[in-house]
C-alpha cells in the first residue's frame, strides 16, 4: 500500500508514534522479563517492513511515484526533505518495523537519528528488500 504523506500527515504520524511509544512503555514493563528486549534473527523476520525512499528516487518519468511501489508488501514513505526523512525513519523504528532506507536523505536521516536501518541501493534495492 502506498501512502503519500503531506507535511501535516508527517506531523500527525510523529504524534501517533509518540503515543505508541508511551503506551508501549507502560505495557512493556508488565509483559517483559529480564530478556524481553532480546531479539533473534527469526524475530526480525516477523516484523513488518518499511521503506523510506527519497522522493526523487521514487519517480518514474513524469509520474511522481513509480507504480511498482503500489503493490509492495511494505509501508512506504517518500520524504521530500531531511525533516520528513528523519520523522519517517523514527516513526517506523518506534513501531518496531524493519526499516530500509534508499537515497542520501533517508540514509542520512537514519544515521542522524541513530536508527538501525538497512541502506539499500536506490528504488530497485528498496523493492528487492520488500520481497
């Protein structure tokens, strides 16, 4: 499903992410044990996938969005600037997605925010990661 976010949508997403983190912190303290935060490779594969791709890489000719992104099994964000990229990366990280980043802005956003995202090579790399 392709989700096109406006600037307002980006701010709403950030507020929702903050609420999810607060709720998760309250309930996580009850549910966990000493090793509740430990993750294995199998656990990582059960997480949903998110693609954060620089908007400039997601174009197809005159189309603003490459139609291959419409049928990908991942949440997709196409940030237009560094602020949107940081918000998108943090949002998916807080929701415990496997985050893949493509493009200079998205990759820099992951580094700047400390999110353990996987860089991929352009749109084709992002599409391959979502398979």
